């Protein structure tokens, strides 16, 4: 029977070679135990040594180092045992996610720089996840616009409101015809500014855009957890002289010299504050003279909300000769043009929306209650307070509400003779 030859003990140092690279393994005895030292020269020329308890571990480390040096992976050579463990764990964490360590580190550094010390990366990631819901349905703005109009009609919005939405939003969706999720505040703001509208018209456009975006959020086309891009649009600052009103003497002259058929329109606008569109839709059955109020039904109001406007004593006096049981007050869309033409003939300046603005100003000066005036006008108290407070004095308000169809009314008097003669030649023409 042949005897088994004795296994040859390895000779030290063991040399691991990769090309011209040499890494040596030495055996050292410490307190009766063998340990193995891996030695090599680093990139700076200095000698580097590390120990391993087992020869197999030392050989694996020597082979890794030799390969790294040969491949030029210089930074891998300086890893300590702890650094290597960290490296291996990082690679293991990234591998299931399909990410490389260097790419992940680069992205991490970029994210930290973007935060600029305002919070942790984890906090930022959680915030992003909360505000970018995965359940949002992508939708084109023109499609949302059509849904919006259909919903408003179904909800009973007034014809006037629907028409206003169409006239303002049609050009908006023509400009922004892509996905609503891709609209940014900057793009929306730039477009609004380029319209070169007056402040009030621009703010009205902004309001409808915000309403459209909030509708989209409600339908699930935008994240419900955060404000829309439209909500951050800035409002245009109104001109300090944006609101213009008539003087009591001018209104008195106009009521006395206009054609009788225009008296109800002027009187209701001046002493009840109805909008022009509401006046044009008003029926005599809505004028409750005996109950002292005018009923603005929901289908005739801009806000689609019913309201009752009190009939002041002087308004009742102007309406009494003309009142009927039923029938439209006006059917011609040229009514206002005729009235303003008469005013111009009399030398009266006619500001934009003169009758409604005048009512709000004189009514607020008289009752000193913005909420009450807002209720009568179908507006907000904030708007009434901001635009009409302190425009006229209580004395002027007393003159306004004293304008009556009698010669002895305390309306502040009439125009002087020269003023009257200047316009009388054209009054008849405009009254036709």
C-alpha cells in the first residue's frame, strides 16, 4: 500500500502577480498563532500592510489588490477593512434597484446641494411623494375646459356667466393646449401680462383661470394635496382712480331731460345698483313696488344667486309712472348707448359702469355698512369696502338719495343755463 505524500507547506512570502504588479503575503507568528500580512506599495510609493487571520482571506485580498492596481483602480487600494465593509454593503443595497454606486453618490450630492441646508434629503423625498400623487390622470386643458363648461351648465350657472367663461377662457385654452400638469405659474403669468388688459379685466381673467384649475384638481387631473400653479398668479394692482361716479346734479339733469322710456333703466341702475346685464334681463314682474324690493332671480344674476334689492323712496317715485304688471323693461341692446349719448350731449362725463359704481359709493356713504351694500349688489363686502369707501361725503349721499322727479326735490340743483343750452340740441336725437 502506497503512502500518501505529505502536503507541501507553502513557502513565504507568497507572491500574487498581475502583470507587473506584485503583492506579497507574509506569515507572522504572534503568541503561538499564525497571522498573515498582505504587503504592497501604494500609488504614492509608500508601503502598505494589512493583516488577515486566515491565509485564504489574505490570498483573496492580495488578488483583489493586485487586480485593482493592474486595472488602474487606484482609489480602491486605500480602503480599510471598515471602508471595504461599507463599500460592499452600499453595493449590495443598490444592486436590486439597478443603480451603480458612483451614479447614486453623484445624485445624492446634487440633491444635498439643492436643499442648501433647508432640510434633510429624506424629508424632501417624503414631501415630494406626498405632493405628487400617482393617481393623477393626465388631461389636456381644452378637454378640461369643455368639461368645466358642461359642469357649470349642469349646476345651473347663469347664461351670462357661461358667456363670460367662453369669451375669456377660449383664447386661454387656445394658447395652453397641452397637458394641464405641464402649465407653470411663470408661463401663465407671462401670458396674462402680455394681454395688456386693464387691471380689473386681467384680475377677472385670473379668477376664471384659478377656477378652471381648481375644477381640474377636484376632478383628479391635478394633485389634490397642493395648490395649483394658477393659485400663485399675482393680481394686478387696480388704478387708484379706477372707480368713477356721477355727481348728483348730473344724474338729476339726465333723468329730467332723457326720453321717458329710459327713466326706469337709469333710475334702477343709479338707485338699486343692478348690473347692466341684469337690467337688460329684468322683467316688470320682478319689480315689486308695493313690497319695496326688486327681485333678481338666480337665472338672471351674474352669480346665479337670487337676491332682493330694496327700492328706495326716490326710486319708487321715478318708477311709479312707468310700472307695469309684466313684460321686459328693455329689449334693445342699444339702450345704454342711447343713454350715454344723451349724457354726452348734456356735457356729462360718463365713467365706466357709472350707474352701478355711483350706487355703491352713495349707498355706502349713507348706510355705512359694507356687508349690507354687498348683499344688495351681489358682491363681496371686501370689494365694496376696498373700492367705494370714502369716495363721497354723507352730504353728497343725501343729495343723491334726494333726487326725485319733482321740481322741489333736494337733488343739489340742476345745470346752469349755459350748460343746459349746450346739450339740448342733441338730446332729442339721442332720445329717439
